C-alpha cells in the first residue's frame, strides 16, 4: 500500500513539473515569432509525456484486472482467449506460442491447440472504459510478418486428422473444427499443404465410401468447405488440385449434397481455376457438365458460384470449346431471358461468343433483341460492355444481323448512344459495329426517323 502511495505521489510530482515546463515552452511559442522548430517539437514531447502519465494513472485507478494482459501487465489492445480460457493481449501470447511453449502462461495448463479467439466483450469494455475517462484506447499491434505456423498448430492439425480414421462421431467433430480453423486462421491453411498426405487423410471418410449415398451430409459439407478454405492461398492451389482425391470429391459434391456443399464445391473449383494448369486438370476431370447443371437448375447461391467457375475456366480455349459442345450457350441464354444472374452470365457469353460455334447458336433475332434490351435497361457498365461485345462478335460476318442492328439503331439509337457514353471498351465495340453497318449499308436520306 505504501509503495502504491509513493508511486502515486511521484507521478503527481512528475506531472506538475511537466506542466510547468509546458507553460514555459508555450509562452515561448506565443511570444517569440522566430522560435525554432525544436521548440514546437519540445511541446509535443511534453504533451506526449503527460498523456502517458494520464494513461498510467487511469490504469492504476479503478481498472478491472481483466483489462490487463497477464504477460505484460498492461492494458490490452487486442484481447484474445487461449484454449485454457485465459485472456491475453495478442502480440504477447503469440510471441509466447511462437517460442514453442505448449502451456498457458498463467494456469500452466497444457494447450490442446493454439487458436486465439478474439475476446470481443473485454475489448468493448476496455474501449468504453477508455472513453469514459477521456483517454485513447491502446493501439492494436500489427504483425508485419503475418501469421506464423507454430509447432502447436501442426500438433493440433495432426490430432484432428487422426480422427478421420476414428468413429463417425469423432469424424464429424474433427471436420467441423477443421472447417472453423481453416476459415479463421490463415496459418492452418498453409500448414495443411505442408503435412504429408493431409488432404488425402482429410477426405478419406468420403473417398473410401463405396457410393456417395453413404456420405453423411453434415460431414461432407464440412470436409468440402475445408477444401475450399485451404484452396485460397496461391501456394496451395497446385498441390490441392493435383491431389487425386480432391477433384472427384468436388465433382460428386456438386451433384449430391446440401445446398452449401454444392455451392462450396463449385466455389472451390472457381478458386483452383485461377491457375492455368488447374484449368486443364479440371477439364480432364469431367467437371464441366456438373457445373453447367448447377447453372441450369441449382440453388441461386450454388448457381452463382458455378457461373464464376465457368467464367474462369472459359479463358482457356479448349475449355471454351468444351463448354460450347456441352450446350452452355443455350443454358446461359435461357437463364438470361429469365432474368437470372444476368450480369454474371453475360460475362461468360461474351467469352464464348469469340468461338464460331457459339456465334452459330446466337445468330437469331430473338437473342439480339434481348441483348439490345439489356443495354437499354441496365445501369451496369460492365454488363453493357459484355452485351455489345457479344453483338460485335455475332454480326462480324453476318449481313442479316447487321441489317437488324441498323434498323434498331435508326429507331432507338442504342448503339449510337453507347458509342458516345459507354466505357472505353463499350465505345470501341459499338463504334466498330456502326462502322460495319455503314460499310455494308451506306446511309441514305431515308435513314433518319
């Protein structure tokens, strides 16, 4: 108690001296026009010292102990909960874990995993406490080196993967935890591909089943979502796609499973298709038809992820031809006419329309009329771009289509307006079509409405 009193008195004395010093410096600033920059810097230094004293004084007066980190004994900026249930400031406990410690610093309890869960309640209480006292909350520490994979992360991951060969109930618990960890903690996504056979072990409950009928829906959803999560880092994409189990499981999961399972299977293919080499692997795995079927009749959420995957995959010329052979043009046009995923599907159609076989299927007045109507109705500039790109490709060598577009533009000026007000690409395509029309049908006095 005596020590606390002495400490408080010392702080008060220091504060008094700083205030006197500040008065002197401020007086110099006010009275001397030619005071140097060092005088201003000195005032800033004194103010900073006073702020630190105020914070320390506030921390010592009435602060709940749970606001302090047990490791630093300072107010926490980013409180997180360890698996032992104790709360620490993130940078201090992360440093403890990165040094290879496997126990809770306070309770000495052996940790089952190193997941750090944000303690939102304590953070909110600290924020309010600081606000009530007129002091700034402590700054959140930023780790410029990013998340580090600790020994404990690997131990936890191995422990969960071992349960994939255990009882069905153990498998479900482990799968759910793996899904959560790989979603919230980047280091677990990276660690997955650093462990030998981790992906194959993860999917073993599905890959070892004789038929998909035997797949437990909840378990399937958690495992497929985990695959999606670990496919996100660029360094993982090749290894995940090359695993002989992954693509077959994703393809079957687009056909059979919950809406979330189908959606996340398609999303995983979209993520993996970012690599050109994976675009070929996915085509060779016969994933295209299930993707098209999701667009044709899947749940809206799954439909959107499937469309995103098809868009990515269609940048490969052979993939584009394969989708056209499977009837992608008709599926997409029908959906656009129904007003479903119009913006997304037009992007795919613009890619496909660079192939002559797709143009053959689009050379009808009904399709052109629908596309022109979208240009007039849409406020999305990218949608208008894709529409006019499709029109440009369709009328490239078709005089009948050019004649139709000529008549439409005379009446409604759709292309003329787009050539003047659209994006750079849209203006270029619209102007290209108008130039083709003028060359094929030189304007006459009767062309004005």
